[in-house]
């Protein structure tokens, strides 16, 4: 049986929980009371669930919708081409939208999503990501709200996956491949 890769902790579950609560307070103070939260699936589902609960604790009981986009296919590098797999249901016209994603790397996916929602008449589209990898950026785009800066390492857990594995880890870690 081949050795399984191990995962070393980069951001602990406690660090993530604390930062999500801090972000929710900041968001509740800065964004309008009728903001629509749009979670970009699949990777953001854990972060978005914790964030929407934290927002509720912070007094922001915003509605939520989901958008599934794909730019990776089955690989670990973006193709640069983004496609809509599942579209939102809510009308964004005249509303502020908080676009929530797990990670901002190349910027292709979030740039596509922001333009899509803006073209559909959103008043303003705010970007909120748990992780930011600025050195991987290939599109001029910055998040309005970010949980953590990350280096150029392949991260898994807390919704982030590697070949559809490791999403359920309660922390964010780095995959360490077994020695040959």
C-alpha cells in the first residue's frame, strides 16, 4: 500500500474561528443591512457557513445564494477559463453583494464573478476571501476583506481540496508528499 501524504497545520481551527468572527464584525459594520452573500462553491462552503453564522451573531442577518464556478477542472493549476456550473437564483440589481470565496490566487475566478454580478446590476460587489496568495495573481484584483495571507504553498482543509480530498479537515494545512 503506497504511503499516504500527511498534512501539516498552517492555520489552526482556533485561529480560523477567531479570524472569521473578527471579519464578521468588520463586515457587519461596513456593509449595508440588505447585503446579499454569494458563496463561490465548492471550496468556500465551510468558510461561508461559518461566516454567515458569525455575521448573524454580529447582527447582520443577510440572505445568501450560491454560485458554482470552475476554472481548475481536475488539475491544481487554473486554466484561466471560467465557466458557470451553477448560477445564483437571487436578483442582484441595486444590491450590494458580498462575494465569498476560500482563496484568491490567480484572480481569474473572482474577477469573472465580480464582473458577472456587476453586469447584472449589482450596486457594488465586495470580495471576501479567507486566504490571499498575492504572488500567484495573474489578474489585477484585490479582496476587500481577507482572513489570512498565504505563501505559494498548496493548502488543503476547511473546504480546500486536493483531488477532492482533505476538504473536511477543521484546519488549513500543507500537503507533505511522502518521501520516495
